[in-house]
C-alpha cells in the first residue's frame, strides 16, 4: 500500500509538458512521474555504486594479491613531493 507522498513544485509549462507526456504514454500523470523519478534514482545509484565497486577477473584479483604482498619500495619522486607538501 502506497502511503508516502512527495510534493514537487513546477511552473505551469513544466506541469503541462509532464501531463502531455503522461497522456501520450497511456498512463496517469502520477504513474508517469513516479516511473521517471524511480528510473532516474536507480541510474544515479547504479552510477554511484559502479564508482565505489571495481570488478576484477579471477586472474586480475590473483595478480593484485601478489602485488600487494610484495615488500614496499621507496619512490624518491613521491618522497620529494611529500616533502614539498609539508613545507
């Protein structure tokens, strides 16, 4: 059961545009807006989550583990830049 509400303020031209599109799609204005909002919300969440999650093949993951287990090495250029940042 749908009980939550979301109010949106539009100018008259925006409202008319949405109402026309809803009519052409064969649904109500409410169902049209709901579908559009959900589609946009899901796209934003997918994009955000894709940035946070990196997918690797099994071979790439195994190589990453090997590389991470190697001893650290000093990078003189990085140390120089860090020294400049601390000044």
